[in-house]
C-alpha cells in the first residue's frame, strides 16, 4: 500500500511539472516523444517501438505494474480517451511512466539500447565528474539496486570508479531501477575502447564510498569532530560494479589493490592519532 501511494505521489508531482513543458498536441502525437521531452527525463533514451511490441521483452512486468494493459496502450499511443475519466487517466499516466522506466532498464543493456546510450555518453548528457583529477570525465547513470522505489539514480565515473549524486533535483529523484546496476559496466564491456585511463598516482587521496559531488561523509581534523578520520574511512561504503549481480573481474582486482592501499592509509592515520593523543596527555601532565 505504501509503495502504491509513493508511486502515485511521484507520478502526480512529476505530471504537474511536465504539463507546462509540452503542449496537448505534442502529448497526443506520441507519448514516448512527449515523455522524453519533459524536463527531468534527459537521462532516458527512446525505446524502439519494435522492442516494446515484442511481449517477450516485457515478461513479468504485468505483475509489477498496476493497470498494465492500459499503461502499455498509453505508451504505444493506443489508449482511447473517450471512456476514461480524468482521475483514471492520471493514474494510468503514473503507471505508464513506471512501466516505461522498467522497460528502459531492460532496453539499455541490449545492443541497440547500448548504442543509443553511448551517443548520449559521448555528448556528456549525463554530466561530468566533479573530481579535479578526472579531468571532466563524462558520467553514466547507474542504479544501486534493480528493485524499484529503493534507491535514486546515481552517476558513475569510469575513471575514479566512484558514484555521485546528480546536481539537479529533478534528475536526483529518478528511480535507479530505471537504469539498473548492470548498464554502465555492460557498456564498457561491449565498447572496451571507451574505457578511460585511470587517474595517475599523483592525483591525491581519494575518499572511497563518496556518493555526491559535495563528497559526502567528509570529517574535520582529528580531535575536532566526534568521529576520527580513521574510523570514518573504515566505515565508508565502497561502490562495487556488478553485471547481473556478479562483480566485474578487472574492477574487482583493481578494488582489491585500492582496499589494500586504504588499509595501509588507515593504519597510518590510527598511528598518527595515537601519537597525537599521547602528546596531548603528556602536555596535560606537564601543566599539572
């Protein structure tokens, strides 16, 4: 029940914003074109009609989407308006958005879907990495889970292998399940020549697990905050690339090296904090 209410709320909120961005004639002409042209949907690509019409590609979605038949008809521009009340039309609109998002997640890991998303990636339609030593590396959308209504979409940088939160609140509210956990890593597997070189060792320290351009989870100098730098580093959660639930081999090897380097750095931080604490205690003892 809570999930259904959340779905309706998200859809109705988006619908209010989108009404002002397109005309009724555009809406009546082609639902997919209208959907893609609305503000906040720039991350999506067009799913080809042939793919949607092949029911095999939609297997299982009827169990996840309410008013599935009507929502699919709306996406395919086959839904008649004569016998549908305005309130029901709004509900079907929400269901159609949800259904298109789930279809989109499947489409973009096909050869044709990957090709379309590759063009958007080349144009940096998804933004660029805010990390200085990534040199404006284009980003790719990724979901942290394939289950709808759990996590919002993030942006993956293939150079530093970190994830970031979209700057726009419109983009930041998109469900990550509409892109899935597999997409960016499948793209680089199909197009290996697009994999960027890793940052040079002189790029400076990289805090693992940061998930926004503002580098969430940063702490002040030791002794200023309530959590030590070493403890914060150990608690930081790292993003682990996966394809259909399995870790990417080369990335896994790279991450093992990164984690070993992190453990060494954490050890240095802990030793430094112990030394600082001992020094402070000695100074206090001298003043007594």
